[in-house]
C-alpha cells in the first residue's frame, strides 16, 4: 500500500523511507521544494518512491500529498534547541500535527497515523526511569522545542480519544549514519570530540539520556504501523547513559585516550551565549546554545519495555550503536582517529 512520510528529507524521515521501501511499501515522500533529498533513493521504475512537494504548514499541499495514501507517518518537525524565531516551533510542531489531523477528518481515506513525538514530551526523570504512563508536568520547559512537542503530544492523545486512529512513538536521543543535523546530535558531538573542539567531558557525568540508534527507531515505526494500538504511546528509546559514558565507550572503540578534564556546565553555557550572538550576526545556527545546558542539568531516562513487548522492538546497546556510527563518521571524512 502507499504510505506518506512527512519530513522525509530529515535524518529520521529519510531513514524511515528506506525502511518502508525494504518492507515492500510504496512511499510518497513529502518534502519542501528547497529540501536536500540526497539521503533519499532516486525515484525510478525499480524504486516505488515519489516526491511530493509542499510544507507541513501549508494545508493544501499536505492534502494533495495525502491523496491515495492509507497511512501517514508524521515525522516532520523543527528539531533545534534554539531558534532566533521561536514561533517556528509552534507553527511547525503543533500546527503541522493539527493539519495532519484535519486532513484525516476531511479526506476520510487515511486509515492510520503514526505520529513521531519525543521523549521530551514526557518530561524529565531526575533520579528514576519513566515509562509511557508519565505525563509532562508542564510547569516548566527547558526549550521551546520541548514545549511544542509536549503540546502536540497532548493533542495526539486527545485526538485518539475522539476516535482518530493515531499511534504515538517517542524516540530517544537518536544517532546513526545519515544526515548530520540537530536530529543527529550525538554524531555532531562526536565530530566535535574527535576533531579536538570538545577537549573534555560535558559536565560532571550526572546527566542521563536514553540513546537510540536511528535504524532501530525506524524499525519501531514500521512495527507501530503493523502492531501499534490506537491512542497508545511507545517509547522507542535505548540504553540510558551519560555523555561521559558515551565519550569513554567511543575512546575504547577507537583505542584513543579518554578525556581527563570535565568542562563545567557554566563554561558551556557561556559558550552557548556566545554562539547565540554569533548566530544573530551570521545567521548560522549554533551547535551549543544555553537551552542545551538546561537539558544537561536534568535526567531523561526511559524504559522501552512496552515497545519490546508489543512491537517486538529490539534496540541495540550503546556500544553496538557506536561501533556502527564511529567507523561511518571516519569513512565519511568527518572524524580522524
């Protein structure tokens, strides 16, 4: 059957298109006219992929893209820790989902929606490990991105209560071969680490994130289409670890020296403000911004047992994942060791 993937030119969306094609589906990739589609296979007689141009905030273009598609994978999102114009988070991450739900109601031909939410929509987990039952307190947010994904998550769950066949998947901190973007933040961090621009550990090691390989996440999306239940959330997360542990594993894999200094968070925050100033002057988005530090002051640890049980989700551990991405980064000429 024909499936629509929004955000198909992104890190996750591109890998998701490849996964769906491998499973024998016809894919319509919804991309903006200016998008870099080099991560997608070129459409041909042998590859059942077609490109649909538009924008998730432009409803008529979305409706045209949905025509003839029975399932919509809504993966389009602005994934950044900070933007000069913060209104983009709401217009894209919230408005985009509202447009997908409107298309479902008005067209009457869409049978299922797989919505890519985020672990941030569940809130932090300082001192414990959370599952899908956790709801964000909404008392405070580290970033506008977290706020927008929390609002959208609530909209998705409410739509399911009203009968919309929507299933919510929440990836962890994704990484893996593919686009080096804000959605692949671990790859970007490793590039900084191995190129000497990040000479030490980030903070004191008390941070905790749930790291998930992008190919495991895309397989989880496919399983959510096949087995996921309406109105259910599934955490497509992985091993919970600190960035200090990530750096140590990376050093062991590459037979390089481990870092021996800790860069205090206040230093990283100061650098983040300088990066924001540089962005205002040049227009180039910063790798590190102050909201990144706000994340690092909390823990974001989650259990994916429900996805393992109901979706047959099989996340690789962090060592296995890093053994995949680090050689790829080297082969791509992005790092040396």
